[in-house]
């Protein structure tokens, strides 16, 4: 179930990405849905894409040249590598949003529309049990908080941070400007255009990442809630009726509801199956910062170690929370199907065949990577740790 709180922050993210009317999507207040933007301003979106592409290429060339000429310290190289990885992820986000606009619009709208219909259908039951079903559910509360933080943080911090970075000689953005123009930005009036432009870049990149993240979070909150409260608990002996957390519901109605969720799942995956690149980016950032934390202590200032540790923790949290929520979506749908099968002794009956046609809901943000039976975070972290150690070992050998 999507609350007003979730929808408020989601719409804030949509407004942030379309503040300059140069976004492929926007929120229509009259229709109360996401729509494709029209007009010449949308073409400017590709200008942002080419700007990021040129910036990434020149930044990588400058970094490699400096490192080969021994003018770039190891710790700076590591942090610039992480910065470059983030830029490449952002470049992929810009490209995907423009190429797959229809898929994104359909995914967002079908989640909102289906949730409204289901809230209308179970309005009386939800009103009676809302407090028990939402306010004491840890996963549900985490969804609510992360949607807010994921919108407020990326929409406000990147403009401020990028504006400061262009003035700091130790930051990659400052060195890039100096590499391209020969001008070293300082705290003076002449640097104001560069500061403003850097802030504008932040207002485009931050909200864009928010939209990808919050749409996925909104979908997982939607599926996890409804599959949990509608999961059959026991069958009424006087008819084909099941007891659920929302009360008594006929079995045919449960099939219909689950088929609706399968349609939503298919529509969402039509877009999110293209977002696997963010997993590779997060793992690379984790690997680079882990290497820095192992190699650099005692060689650099404490604040550098603290910054590296913060980046490492953030990358691990991104991966960990994604596993936590994605696995939760899969597990509740699997339990829903298992509960229907549990009460049937005839494994060849038509009813069982009908149940087996219900496939578990997979959120394919990482292809088959997240199609895990129990999807425990421990298993995932073990795999990520093994990869990190192997990468560090390879770097040491070289």
C-alpha cells in the first residue's frame, strides 16, 4: 500500500527532475499520473548526455595521464576512479531515461493505478487494520524513511557539493576545469558561472537517480505490503474462503489479485531489467575503497581515511538494502503461493495446476542475480567480499 507520505516524496522527485522543462517525463496534476514531456526543451536532455560523456572521457584521460607521469598520488587516483564510476553510472541513467521513456512511464503509472484500485477494493478492511498492518512493520517503516531520504538528499546535496568541489584544488572537478580551460577556479566573482553551472549539473543528476531509486522502492513497498496482508492463513471449512490479515476472501478473488500483481511485475521489469549496470558500479566502488582502506592507513591524513570509509559504507549499504528489499518482495510472493498449496492433499487436482501457474514475483534489477530462493544478505555479502579480496590480490600482484 502506498501512503500519502510515499506519494508526496515521489511527486517531489518528479518535480525536481522536470524543474527546467527539459526532462522526458513530468508529473501531471490534473491526470494524477506520469506523462511524457513534449516540446523542444526535451531535446536538451541529449545535450546533458553528451556533456557527461565528454566530461567522463576527458576526466579519465587526464587521470590516467597524471598517474602514468607520477603526478597523481595513489589515494587521489583511487578516489578519482570512484568519482569516474559514479559519472559513468549517471551517464547510463541519462541515456536509459531518454531511450526507455515509455517503459518508465508505464511502470510508474501501473504501480500507482493498481494500488489505488486495491485500496478502493479493500477500503473497509484497511481502515479497520491500518495501524496494525503498517505502523508496527519494520520493513514498511524503512521503505517510508528511505523514500524520503532518497528524495531529499540527492535533490539538495549534489548542487551544494558540486559547487564547492569546483573551488577545491584537491577535488576532481577542479582539476578537470583546470585541465580543459587552464583556469584554476577560486573564491572570486569570475568563478561564479562555473559554480552555478556545477550546481545545475547537480540538480539534474541527483533527482534523476532519485527517480530510479524511488520508483523501485515504491514498487517493492507495494508488492511486499499486499502480498503480506493477503497471504492465505487458513481455509474456512464451510466454503472456498480463506482467512487473511484483511479478513475473509474468496479463493477466486485471491487468484485475480495475484494475476494483477503479475501484470504489474512484468511491466516494471520491462524497464528495470536494463538497470543492471548499477550493481557493477557499486561493486567497483566498494572494491576501490576497500583497497584504499587496506593500503593507505598510516600514509595519508586521517580525513582521507574517514572519507574512504564513508564511501565504502555507503556502497555496501546500497547493495545490502537492495538485497534486503528485493528478496523481501520475492519471499512474500513465494509464501503466498506456498500457502495456497499447503491445504491441498491432491497434488494433481485442477486447483493445484492453477496455483502452479502463479509464478513468484521477481524484481529484475540485476537480471538473474536476485532470483535467489531465500536471498539472505549474508550470502550476498560473502560473494561481494570474495570478489573484493580477489580484486585487491590482483592489484597487489601487478
